C-alpha cells in the first residue's frame, strides 16, 4: 500500500503528452495551446476613435467649455471601416464613429455629448487633451510580440485575441481518448429493469462526465461481467485509447479479476491500494504510454480517485503545468471521526465567513452515498495519525469545481 503522495508521483511520472493538431480558431475554445502565438501586426493596426464624436485638433479648442464653446466647420464623416478622404485643418472637424481611423491632422476626439451641431458648424463645449478618446496603434498588441504561450487552456478572450491577429487555425493538444469499462454482474444499463441485488451503471456516466469536464474524450464501452475471459476481451479492445478507466473488480473478493487481467496482459502495475479513504483499492498500471486506472466500484471512491489521480494526469497529458485541484485552509463547523491510519477525504460544504471558509460535512461519509459528493464543495484532508477533525480545526481542503484556478502542486507532500 502506498501513500497518496507516492501514488500521485507514480501516476504523474507515467504521463505521456498527447500529440498536437491544427484546428480552426472557432473550435479552439477550451483546448490547450501547443504553439507560441506571435502577432504579425499591431492591434489595433491604426489610430482609431474610442467614441462617436468629432475628430479635432486639440490646439483649436484651448479654453472651450459649456459657457465658452468653440465653433468648428464640419468637413465630412468618417465611418468605421473606412479612412478619411480629407485631412483636418485649422478650425475644422470631422464627424467620426467608434472604431474609425483617426484622420490626418486630428489628434483628439470630442464625444458627441460635448457638442451641438447647427448646420455645417459644430459647437465644441470641451477642451480635449491631445490623444483624448484616441486608441493608439498597437495599444493592445505590438507586431512581433508573443501574446500566448504553449500550455494555456484557451479561454474566450484568448480565442478572440488569436482571431484579432488574423490566424485562421491554431495548434492545440489532442484531447486524451478515455475508455470506460464498468465491471460487475450487479450492473444494469440505464433503461433496463433491475433484478434482485442489481443497481444501475452510474459510475460509467459519472466518469464520462468527469472526463469531459477535464477536456478528454470519453467512450463508454459497456458493462463487463465478473468473468475473466470477458475482462480479457474488454481490456484487449482498449488498445487504441490513451487512458483506460475500469470500475470495480480491484478489491480482494473472489470475483475481483482486474489486477489479475492487468498482470496477464503484461501491464506494468505501479501500485495497488493507496492509504486513503475513500478509494483505498485503487490500482494503476502503464504500458506503451497508455495509462490504466483500476478504480474502486463504490461511486464516491471512484470519483474521488478520479479527482486525485486521473484528472491531473489528463491535464498533464494535454500540456498543462497547473493540473491539481487547488487547496485552501478551512475551519470545521462540526467534528467528524476519521481513519487514523489513512488519509481521509471528508466531503464538506463551504460557507464564506469574515475570517475564512467554514466547512460542514455533508452527512454520512460512506463511499456508496453519491449524494454526499454531489452536495460537496470540497474534500477536507484528514492526514494519517489523526482520528478526528474537531470543531474549530483548520485543515486543508481540496476545492471541487471546474471553474477554479488549478494549482501546479498538490498538498499531500
């Protein structure tokens, strides 16, 4: 049996990066960048107006105010997307729209709210500073500047930035292909009828959702009965996948064959059993760059192991540096007994208080009670050697949720 920290190290050391592929920028959101993105031009490529108003020479408007307006002759209009055909001379102004190029001769823009038009004259009631309401060329990005680096999960603003410099495609890491095998004679497909002692196959769907949240591509390969030949065939069918997740069959029962089949197939088993609760009967193997996770059959154990080991491995395979769930210090609102000899991960809700976050256990910590994890905002860490998280204790907790900033390090060392 290995520690949580050693299990994490074993998994992460076996990760092989996925290859890169070129995708249209429209499909790049959420993907992990596999190239350096350098701007081939200034953004914006020209000086332009921040406002609808009038392009003017600031020196013509010294002293202009609501009580002492200055009149200028309007010589035309500059719409967005077109360049002015005339320059602004002394005593002149050009009507200008937001985003339109600043015309030659002008050095400021007066917003329309500070003006009053009468025929071909405009009264200016504000003295602008040079450059007022003008976006300079290159204000956002300079030509030759590196704007994005490899290893970044592309957000909406990143995609917009890439599009703004005119790139139609971008290189990203391929999504890890993940096979999901649910083992057990007790499992019934969704839509089926439950017989005595049977349950629906929830693990496969929970894991598929978890894989998608991380950025991988899951494939549910169905239910594998507790029979060695069926398991051999199921594992053999996974050769084209990057990661294989099986659930159940990894404990010490008479019908737990997953470890045996892994050994028969020549997989390099890195560990079996982790000193944690829930999720102790976890096995992990690797072969030719493929990762095999024999996850426990209990639904909470399966998803907790996914959070600790599978999710970081998938993120690292896609080129991310920050791959672990972030941890924060919390204060326990209620006491809870924990396993003295194991690292226990206690499902808790969180409530913001003035002096920090208050953690409350979600009820029974049985590894079969999936609702307790559905309600949880975090997993509070009770380290080995501790048999209780007392009221007022301030342990570390792993935050749950896909919108969180990830961490480059885990808190189990």
